[in-house]
């Protein structure tokens, strides 16, 4: 085979850019390769490249993963991030758990549903529960905005002291149930504990068609506690 034919054959396997220019097949860095392909990874499985990056430099690979999800200063790639997070948890549940606190900060709260490891899943639900208990509305408003056009509504109910067994153990720590009720006016202006049916009726209303225009709302049913 002559020199010209060899040159043509060799050139046909040379990596090219989208506009036909010669290129390198790799940066010789798994992390940089991953960073470069994130933006064009929709619908593609790049988990092997991600795990190669983890093997090369764990910290930089994780930073790249979080950058991929960052909806403000990063790529904002939801599905690619979720796929890679799932791959990370499968390979290293502990590492995946350690970055959990960054997930809703950079993306959405429902990104936490990617976690399937038993320990991580409990921690994820605890994070969601704490956000609801903090009554800052971030979780509720975020989910409401994300799903508003799909017909899915999300609201939060923030109850005060309700007469249910779940509060009895807490009452014991405060000196007993009777002591709590004797002083309930000091923190619940209505002067009595709530009844379970009162919360249930509110839940039923919010779940009904009569509340079809209500989403993203934080509703206090606390006997005036939040008004103090």
C-alpha cells in the first residue's frame, strides 16, 4: 500500500470536532473529559467516565458532579446529575451521602429521591422533614413551582400543639401533659390543644377540587401560635 493510501486510512480515524477540525480524543485527564462532555450528555450514559474521574481525583469529580446540577452557576443538568448520583451511590454509598446536603441547595428537593441506599434514603427523608418543620417554605414552594403545570399541587400544613399520642412523650419531657395544658395559653393563644379532626379537615380541603387554585402555600393551623 502506498504512502498516500496509508495517510488516508490513518486520517480517517483521527478524532475530529463537529466542524471537521482535527482534535484530541482525550485531554489525558478523566476529570477534564467528564467536565467537557457534561453539556452534551443528555440521553447518554456517561457513568463510566464519571467513575473514571472518581478514580483519578475524587474531590474534583464530585465538584464536577455538583457543578453539573447547579441551576444558577453550573450546567443545570437534572437527569445527567441524577444518573451520575445514582451511579455514585451504587459504587460508594458513603460518599454519595456526604454530598446530600448540597443536592437541594444546587438543584431541587426531589433530586433527593434518587437515593435508594437504606441509610441515605432515611437521611434524605429526614432532610425533607426538617425543611418542613422549619416552616421556611423552601421545599413546598420549590415543589409547587416545579410541578405547577403538571396539575400536581404542593402545600404545607404547620400545626400547633395537637392532642395526639405523638406529643405525649414530648409532654413528659416538659413535666407532663397536664402541666403543658395548664400553660398552653402562653404559647397557643386559643388556649387549648388542637384536635386531630381539625387538621384532618384542612388536609381534606387542600386535597379536594375546592382547593385546586392553591399551591405553594404554607398554612398554619396552630391556634394562633405563629401570630405571637
